[in-house]
C-alpha cells in the first residue's frame, strides 16, 4: 500500500473511487510529489524531463485498460501547476480517470492547476472521468483551475465526465477540443457551488472535419451566495453536428450567467443550443414533502437527481 | 401630396407600406430634412431645439392611434444621426411605425443612424414596427445603425417587429430594454443578409420588476458570403420570466455566430434560451421541387416562409 494518511485516503475515494492502488496503469500525486506509479505492458507513464508533469503513452490497439492519475493535497498553502500529456494510439479503447481532492484546514490557499492534453489517435475511443472535490474547515481557499485540450484524429471518439462535487472555492475550467472527420465528442459536466464559491467554465469545441459531432451538456446548481459563469462555444467549420445544453438550478441567493455560442462557418454545419435557468419547481418539492421528507431533504434529493 | 420622387416613393412603400401621407400623426424625413409632418389631437410631434431629431408626445389614454416616422434617403454620400424620443402616456394604446429605406446609386456610402428612445407609461400598450431596406446599384454602401432604448413602466406592454428586409450592407443594431413590475416585452426580429453584407444585432433586456416578462425571437437568413452576429442577453433581477430564441438559416457561404446569454440574479428568475443554425433541410426542398418548383424557387419559398 502507498504511504497515505487518512485524509488523503478519503480524498482519493471521493475523486477516483479508489480504496487502494488501482488496477492498470496509474500515477498518484500527493502534496506535490508522485507517491506511486505503475505502468502496464501497453501503457507507459514517464516523468517529463523538466519535472513539470507526466507523459502517458498508450499503445495502438490497447483495449479495456485504464489509467488512474489522481491528485490529493492535504497541506495548506500549496500551489502547483502540472502538465500531463496523453498519447492514445490508433484504435485503442481505454478509460482514464483523473481527479483532484484538496483538504485545506489551514489559513493559506491551496491551488492545483492541471493542464491535460489528449492526442487521440485514429479510431481510438476514450472515456475520461475528472472529479474535483474540496474539504477542510480552514480559512484558506481550495482552488482548482483545470485546462483540458483535446485533439481528435479521424474516427476517434471521446466521452468526458467532468464533475465538481463540492468544496471547491474558486475554479476556472477551460476545455478546448478540435475534431477531425467522423470524430465524436460527448461531454457531461456537473458543477455544484455553495457558500461564496465562484465557478467559471468555458468550452470551445471546433468541428473541423466532415461528419464530426459534439454533444456538450452542462448541469449546474448554484446554492447560497455562489456564482457560476458558463461559456459553451461550438464552432462548425465543416459538415457537422453540434449540440450544447446548459441547465441550471439556482437556490438561495445563487447567481448564474450562461453564455453559450454557436458559430456556423460552413453551410452544412448543424448547430443547436438550449439553456434554462430556474429554481426547483414548487410542485416537485411539495410532492416529495407529502411523502414525508422535510423541505431541505426534498431539495437535496432533487439536486442529487439533477446532478447524477 | 408630399414632394417625393419615384425612388423615394418606392422606398416609402417598402419600409412603411405607405403610398401617401399616412392617417394619424407622422413625420417624414427625406435626404436629411423633414419633408412633411402632422400631429393629431392626442399625439404631438415637435422638433428638438438643437435640431437633432424629434420628440413624440402621446397623451395618456390615447387609443387606436398611430404614428409613422419613416426615413428615406436617395442621395449618395449622406450620413446622419437622428434622435427620436417617444413619450407614451399612461394607458395609451398605439401603433408606431418607423423604418428607413436607402437607395444608393452613387460611389459614396450612405448612412442613417437612428436613436429611438421609448418611455412607455404605466399600463400603456405599444406596437412598434421598424423596417430597414436598401436598394441601388452604386458602389457606395448602405449603412444603418439603429439604437433602440425602451423604458417600460409597471404594467406596460410592447411588441416590437424589427425587420431588415434586404439591401443593407452593414448594420449594427442595439436594443436595450428595462422592464418594471408586470411589464411585458415581445420582440420579433427578422434579418436577411446577402452578398458581402454584415449584420450585428445585440439585445439586452433587463427584467427588473416582479412578474416582468420578455420573449425575444430572432430569425436570420445569411445568404452568399454574408455574416451575421447575434447577441441576445436576458437579465433576470426579480421574479420574472424570460425566453429568447435564435433560429438561423445559412445558405451558400453565409456564416452566423449566435451568442445568447442568460443571467439569473434572482432565485425566482426563470430564463430559457434556444438556438439553432442550419441549412434548409433537403427533404423540404425535394418536396417543393416535386411540386414543380426549381431548386431556387423552392429555396426562396422556404426562406420567405421562415422570415414571415
């Protein structure tokens, strides 16, 4: 077993559903250092020469394997930027699980900025899961600014599950993707903010190749006095299909600004967007309350269902 | 009859459906000068002291009356900015028709920038129609940059029909509205661009009072190498309902960028947005072509139906 304290183990469970060393390839980073790494026959993880992060090379044709690269931080006052590059070979079919958990019981801010670049080979298939979580009752902020850049070769597909569970005080999330012919991207983002948290999430998906497609759905819940700004942009540069959807629930004094944008630069681009912001419908609450739940419990159940 | 040449008469017909002097109050502006004006018992039109435009005062309770203020320009190389302020008294119910037609057969640009401000009194009801049209085979551009600012008192309602028919080379359209309690705004915008035309249309609607509501629908068709940028923003600052919709057809090498935005600053704000960009569906074309239309005729029929 890796050397981790109880807090780190709890964070690891929240962000990567892991109790122990995962199967397959992995790199576990704790408090700014790699504390465990494993490669497999098909997946090789190496440190970048300048120490700024890791390279993950997945051989062409690798099937049903996974890569876990969770990050946990339990020291107050840490600030790091890490660059991780994924090279996914042609025809591979893999699951990649990233995620960052910060526990900050101190007075100084803790910040992890992960820059992930994906080079998805022809006809490769990737499922990517990224969870962000914060805990700790210190005055120091828990800050996460992820940057995700995806380059998708012809015929490749990627499904991204981007989740900010709770406890992240400030986040600026940037995701960019460029798709070649027949590539397809599905994004499911879920953001929950509470207290005085601030979340900014920006997507820019360029459909550059014939028959490329993207479906980006972002769901957000802004509680208390938190604020969310969502910027979803789809650019159609070829005969392509793009859909974005932005559904948000506001509660208490939460505020949300949704700025989707569609840019059609080709006559055969088909782009569609929907957005809705509102509070939980009163009749939904009443229905659950007649079943015996308190108003708070009913709200919680609806929010959990919405973010599932 | 007013002194107008054939071109001016044709422009007047396009932008205001008028063959002659309209019933009710009116102000007709041609080539930078007022060439005819009429007030009614309830509607008074006066020139601003500094000559920059006109003030239109509509008495409280005025019912079923209309105001026409068309502008026609047939000289090449004219550039003017005109400020028109509308004061609509409590409980009035009126139709206001504005519109600008530019015919430019010369080599210099012709530009009309109309700044219209509406102060809509309590429980007043306004239907506003604004049409823009350009013609002429000169090299000079036909430029129209309208600014529309609407202040709506409690219980008032306004319906705006904003149409750019064709022939406008460059336009930057800005519309702002602030709504108090129980006020309601309906906007129907239709934009057609062709050739190398550029159209930018921006809306900012603030729902400031309890139970205010807005429904903003923009439909655009971008033909040839034209470009449209649409910026529809609804801000909910109270318990309110807001809906925006942006439907666009692209043809040939036309390009469209749609950037709607929803901002919810109050937990009881309900905001919804939809947008879609695409070309005319092939099966619609084929259906009309089997009825005997050529492809071009079929396209025209679909576009006309869409912009109706």
